[in-house]
């Protein structure tokens, strides 16, 4: 059993944004081709606690580098008040011919970077040509990764506007943003609507559990990266073009799209999955009079793709700790 720590995973993933965007795009194509197995995520919730949860995401992804395993990720928003990250995560990779677990990876960065790569891919594919600015609602680590990947996927990005309920978090995010790109123009909005309407793209990565905002102040045809899935009202979803990673997955667990499905009794408001659009299987025409909302539930297949990438690279570099005797030996 190979164990890879947070720092070892971080070392492998450092400055690999362009590769990861293409890796995620390839995973979406494979998923759309039916070359994946992605059961519904399992949500462990606690009695009398509607904030904290632990999620299990088992998955298989085929292709040239097939992989299978499971991600176990906890989301405890109150950790921020304790000086800890909101999310903590591990991934177990299994050997495909025996099913035996072969690697255990600390995966908070894998989770964050595959999420950000997905968002940046959507901005590149569906955003306007020459996109120059983006708003960010929620100034946590996920949106910081989204910014990191956007700077690679959309090299014309020159300015951003931030909003967070905590002014201190917004200031800290601004400082990190300037480190990522010293020429980037960074503004902090004191009002949510100012951030929503500042640019042609908007990234939402909050801890909201119920819809709390609309896009009435957004620019016409804005591209909205709805990473946190529960921010937008039902009416907003129904008034937008909607691209998802997988409708069966995203219309669950009281996401904004799940609420829209419950309200309408169907999914006609979903224009298609990103994998189908990338493959040309789904004909999609951008309507610039309406916002485009990209809602990625976060498929376990993406985690497997990135985890396999990290595992192979770590093995080539001689990274990690091998625990001999972790598994039982042969039975013969």
C-alpha cells in the first residue's frame, strides 16, 4: 500500500493546470461515451445537524489509463472558525485485476483542483471570446483554485471582483490573487450585486445550503460557474441556459437544479451535459440574452482520473510511503 501525503500530492500537482484541464475534459468525454461507472454519491449526515456531512464517491473511469476507487470527503463549514480547512478528504485506489487497494492519497487538493479544472473548462468553452474579467462570490480555497485555473484557461483574464460575507477573507483572497498574477486588477465589493454584475463571468463557491441569490444584476449572457450548486433560486435556474456534468447526479440532494426539477416535474430546463457538448453529441447554441449556468455536481470519475495521474507520477518520482504487510498475503 502506497500512502501519499498532502505535501506530496501538492508537489505533483504544482503548475499542472493546463494538463489537468485536458485530463478533466477527457474524463467528461469518456463518461459521455459510457466508459465510466459512477454510482450516486452517499451522503452521511448527522442527527440535528444540517451543516456537516461526509460524502462517499465510488467510481471507475476507463480509457487509456483506467482507474477505480473511492473518495471519502468531509465538509464541516465550522472548521473555518477553528483555523482548519472546511473540507478534508482521502482517496483509495484499487487494483483493477484484483480489486485490492493499492494507494491511499490525501485528496483535498485533488478534489479542489478537479473542481477548478471543470469550472475553467466550462468558462473556456461557454464564456465569451476574450473574457477579461470575472466575479467571485465566496473567497475560500475552491474559488482560489478556480482563479488559478482560469488564469491558464482564459489568458485574457485581467480583472476580478470579490465578495465574501467576511471582509477579512476577501482581503486575504485578494492578496493571494495578486501573488498568482501580479498584473491582475483586483477589486473587493461590499455588496453582492456589485460582484454579480461586475463582469461577464461569475464563480459561486459558497457554503450556502439553500438558495439565496438571483442573477437579476448579472450582465446579459453572463457565464456563471455554479460550483457550490445551492446558491441560485429556482426561478433563476429556469430562466437560464443550464449545462451540467451529469443530470442524474446534479438533480439530487436539494441542489438548485434538484429544486427546479421538483418545481417543474422534469428536467427540460437542462440543455445538456458538458461531455456531450465536447463530443458534439449534444447540439448546443449559446443564447447571449440569457445567463449560462454551469452546475457540476462533481463526478467521482474526475477524482479517479486525477488520483491515477498523481499516483503514477508519484511512483515515477519515488514519492510516498510504502506500508509493507498492510494487506494479507496470498491464501495458497
